[in-house]
């Protein structure tokens, strides 16, 4: 029996994780959950899974949840410290599926407590990069990439022999759907709405990652994520636009072989693999029907229409706090776009301005990451008020 702590339980990844847990009640036990504000959804989860501890983002949300679930034995708590506490409490695996930078502290808590960490929350790895990976090594943690591309790359890389990766791999081929605006002209992109940006052609996901997919910032974050996870640089990674989202990524080897991981686009596949690796279980996802798929297409990314991808690579080479600055700018920009305060094309413009204007510092401790995040958020908000409104 594996005891699971689920951070971000009410979200899209949270839902898919609960689906896998529910299919295997004799293998997985949900012992703790955390979410920000969705009280009613959390109440449903508590009723169904009866976790020992449930943490909300605010005292008010905790109180509302406690009132809805007064008959349960679950302990209701709130705040970041409580989220860190459940991630390091009695459990075997921590699913890190909080959205954004807010996931960093609880994810690190799980790592420091030596849990198997299932990483969906890419922003935490992107912002804290080296420190994050050092903690993983220090605590001898199994870090399972849940992002479908990175889970695919993990499956394609040789795991049989230490050192084989660096020696034999020519390139990592990181696939991207291209999002809903893949074929849009700059003119068409100027007036797209949040609803259009959130309507991803292949995946059903949270709003923030959906907008990131539309602006290709998601692929930028994933490029950085791949560099940290697999100890490579952006020069070792080729982004390949693949509109069908059937190939979830590939690894090209020096002998000319390319290994791809494929499947229908459903996050239950990487989630279940993360939970059971090196074993596999049935997930309920339909097997791939190649006759139905019929065609797979591939094209190069357009960095002019989608400058975020280039910005992410720039941030990697700038190093230090640059990635935290870019991520913070993007979180503010996406939020402002969703509230219709800035336009879709402003997202990349704002990201670029913040990256150019931020003072990049070395990351010697976590405080440097938090300071950079704070400063860039502030700068982004000021720019929105002064130049983008
Ligand atoms: P979502 O918006 O659907 O859910 C986010 C979850 O995080 C919710 O439970 C919410 O309550 C919680 N949350 C948000 N802010 C919080 C805060 N300040 N404190 C505590 N909890 C907070 O998002 P999602 O699509 O499930 O994505 C979650 C993470 O997984 C993101 O980092 C995303 O990039 C990554 N991811 C998602 C997918 C996907 O298919 N949805 C795929 C790959 C990676
Ligand atoms: Mg992904």
C-alpha cells in the first residue's frame, strides 16, 4: 500500500490522480490533500477518500470546508506551512500538482523528507533549478517527471546503465502541440480572448497552463525543466511541433535510432507510471489506434510568432535568478490576460521587458529565488499599470 499526499487536489492533475487512486484502492491510499480555494470540490474529495489531513489556502476556506465536512474525522488546516507539513508527514509519495511558484515550498518539503516526488508543478523546478536538483540528490529521492513530455523522455532514455545517457544520446526531441493559435497570423493573435486561449485542441488542463500552451511559454518552461531533469542544455533539446499530441517526446541517439513514447493524450498515463514505476498498471485510457490516427505531422516552432520559447532559452543561458524572474513575469502576465487587463501578445512583451530589466543574481540559497520572484512580480505589475494598461 502506497500512501499518497496530493498537493493541488482540486485541479486538473489532481482530478486525474484521484481517478488513478480510485481505480486501485488496495494499492493507493490518499492520506492528505491540499488546494487553494475550491471548497466544494475539496469537500467532495474528503467525503470520497477520507484523507487524514486536508489543507486549504486560507483560514476562510478551511473554515468553510470544516463546516461542510463536520462529520468526517479529517483534520482541516490552512496555509503554506501546513502544506509543507503534509508533504513531509507519514506518506510514501507526494504528487506536486499545485499551480505555479506557490508549489515550490511544499514540493521541496516532500523532497527533504525523502518521499517519492511526482512532479507536475514544473514552475518549482524551473525557478529553483539547481537547488531543487541538489536537494533531490542529497536526499536520494526518486523524482518522477509527470509532465507528459518529460515522462516520455524518461521512458525513452536508457535506464539500464549509468552514464549511457550522456554518451549515447544525440538530442532530446521535445514535442509541442503548438496550441490553439499554431496557425494564427500575428494579426489574428492580437485579439484572441482568454476563452480561445484556454480551449486547447488536445488536452483539458488548468487555465494557466492552457494559456502557457497557447503562448508557447509552456514549452519554454518545459525546455528549462528538461535541462534540469536530464542534465542537458537548450542546445541538446530540439522543440518539435506535433499538432496531434500522440508522440509525447522522443530521444534521438548517436547511432541514428530515435525512440518515441506515444499514447492518447491523457495525463492518467504519466501519472500512473510515476506512481508505479518501474511497474505499469492499467489506467483505463484507450489504447492507441494507429488506423484512426492515420497521420502524424511535425513542424519547426516559429520563434517570431511565439517569442516566449526564445525567452526561456535566453533565461537558461543568463542563469542564476533569470528563470525565476521570467516565470514570475509570466505568472503575472497570464493572470492579467485572464482578467482581460492585457492582450494575448502583451504576455510575451511583458515577459521580455521584465527579463531585460531584472537584475540577475546568483542562486546560492532559496532566499535569492524568493527575492527574485517578488521583485519581478512587482516590476511586472508596475509595467502593466504604466505601459500595458
Ligand atoms: P489547475 O489550475 O487545474 O489546478 C491547480 C491546483 O493547485 C488546484 O488544486 C488549486 O487549488 C491549487 N493551487 C493553486 N494555487 C495554489 C496556492 N497558492 N496554494 C495551494 N494550492 C494552490 O492546474 P493543473 O492544470 O492541474 O496544473 C497543475 C500543475 O501541473 C501546473 O504546474 C501545471 O503546469 C502542471 N501540469 C499540468 C498538466 C495538465 O495536464 N493539467 C500537464 C503537465 C503539467
Ligand atoms: Mg507538458
